[in-house]
C-alpha cells in the first residue's frame, strides 16, 4: 500500500513540476515577445527568457547552499547534546542505517513547548533535523521514531531541493509581475518602435496582462500543491522505514491537536514543519485547503492508518 502511495505521489509531483516549468517558460517568453514587438527587436524575447532562467538558476544555487543556516538561525535552534538527548541520537542512527544513507543528519533542538519538527539542508550528506522540546516530552519512543523517519524521508527524497527550486521560481514570477505592472503604470507600455502593430499587439498585450494577473496566484498554488504531495510522500516513506503506521498516525494526532503554535515559526518556514506550526483551524473550506502548506490532518491520518 505505501509503495503505491510513494509511486503515486512522486508521479503527481513531477506532473506539477513539469506544468510549473511550462507555465513559467510560456510566461517569460510571452512577456519577452511583447517587449520585442513593442521595441521592434525580435531578439528581446530570447534574451528575456535566458536572463530569467539564469536568474532563477543563480538564486536556486545560492538558496540551496545557504538557506539551512538562515532557517536554523531564524528559529533559534541549538545543536542537540549527545548526552542529554541520547535517545534522539540512537533513533536517528538506527533510521539512518535502515535507510542506507552514508551519514546521519545533524540534530538540533528548539526550546518550545509545542510539539513539532522539520528537516533542512541541501542533501543527505549536509542536512539537519530540528525537533522542539515539546515533541521530546510529549511523544512516546515509537512515535518520536516515526516523526524522525518522516523528516529523514524528506531529506532522502530531496524534498528540500525541490522546495528551494520551486520557491525561487515562484519568487521570480512575482518579481517579474511586479516589475511589469510598475513599468505599465509609469507609461512603459507606450509604443516606441517596431514594425508590427494593430490588432496583433492588442492581442499580445491582452494575453500578457492575463498571464501577469494569474501568474502569482497560479505559481503559488502549484508550489503549495507540491508541498502537500511531498508530505504524503514523506508519510509513506517513513512507514516503509519503521513498518509501524499507527506510531506516525498517533504522533501526528498529538502534534496537530496541541493548542499552542510554535513561537519562532513564521510563514516563510511553516511549510517545512511536519504539521502546520501556526495552528490554523483544522476544519477549513476547500478554498482554504487549496492555499494550505499541509494536507488536512484527518486525511493524512486516515491514509496512514489504511496502510
């Protein structure tokens, strides 16, 4: 059952990612084509596309290598002490052996009574798992192992890399959208040259405006959808490691229904946690769920117990 879920979620993730790349490419090329027609330089479309992709690649590389330090600092995480948190180190070591990875992730502690955890880092050899003091005090050993397996699965599945790439692409779309609207506001849309005109330019402008209106919303919806699919994937991968679905289901139930939000969490890092650290209402409309970083907790638990 969990093998089917893993395969299904991987396939859906790649479909979403491919769709996002196609959407991103069409948006950039359409914008470049509009400027090319406006200024009478057909090479501008290609230049615009190359520049946008180059910016995304450079931003992704920078974020990939340095985002973990920024995240750990922003939540006030400190390195775990091997003597004080011996059980934590033992569980991670056992999971690492079971997963067949070369090195164990570094372990960090957040001083927070709300139970939660997340993983960060650029690959299985350079990664970290962060747990709150509330998680350590509230969960049983098997439940803690299940949570750690979930976070280790995020690392093994390269979810952090995927999230970084998509975040940069979304950020690029938003920046370009803001630039375009500011450019239009200050009169940049007035024609300064070019050979074409008439209805063709009106159609191109209409399509460009439509894409620029929908682009930030659509790109963020795709980002959130990918995030939710990777949570399902990490759940299934964790069960493949522990072979004990009930432990993860019980842990998620305790985490989700703990009343207090994580104090140092914010919207920028909320998607990284095993469950929403901002503690939004559990019963949400379909529209609210569409803009959520995590799947509905009841659905996650039901899927896990069915494995």
